């Protein structure tokens, strides 16, 4: 199992084969995810992994507190240390990182796709909508065609902003776009 990675970005870009990578928006949603999916963990041995190993400490403690797993392990040092030791190992795709690179790679696998045309693509860029801080996987062809926002709501906002290019007063800066509220907070995974 993954701890949800860097919110949902990690699991989209890279993961171990045959893992459960919860599609949660933020790590703080992990306890709710566990509570709503206890049967997924019942009587299982679970190996948790995250970028550097820190979030796994908290996630595994929470999972252990539920007393449903046989055993809970953590990948010591996280995926980052694993890739240093085993660059040709079982991790496929890219590792999401928290800086302007957005990802580091130890293999050429592309396991994610453009959100618009589904072409293989794994290079995040910021949503082009003013003040939206979400990352989006949009391939070069779709970006040239103007599909550069994280969702349909932001795409239509982006078009309105171009039309109204003279905004009045300072806009409010948001950490997440308005469409985040429309996305499911805790997905139900099938056991």
C-alpha cells in the first residue's frame, strides 16, 4: 500500500507494481480513507511507502491502531532511498518531489497519461488558471490546443480570464481550485 504519496500526485507518476495507491487529495485524508476501507487491510501484511519515509511513520501508526492488519511494514528511507539502492528495482515511473522538478527518475517508464487525450505523459505543470495551484498532466499537443487547466471548471475560468483580461481589484489567492470540492475526498477502493 502507498500512503497516498504527495497527495495524489505520486501515485499517478510512479508506484510499485501491484500496489494499492489510494487516490486521495491530501495526506491528511489518509485516516478517513483507512476508516472507510478497513476490509482492504483486514488480515493482510501491509508495506507502506512514501517519498522519504516520514509520512509512513504517521500512516503506519494510524493503521496499526485499527488492529485489522496482520503486520505493517515501512520502506525504510522511502522511495528516494530505494531508488538510490535499486535503480532497476520494482518501482515503475517517476518519483514525485516537492520542488520545481516535480519528479526524479530512475527508469524510462511512463505510467501516467494526459488528462485530456490519455496519451502517455508524466510531466506536471501548474494549472494555467490564475491563482489555481493544482498540478496538471497535459501533453504538448493538448497544451498547444489550449487545454492547460486541471479541470473543466478551471478551463472555463481560464477562458473567461482571457476574455476579461482587465480584472478589477486583487483576486483572492487559493491553495486549491474551486473544482476540488467536486472531487471525491475519500475514494472507496474495491477489496
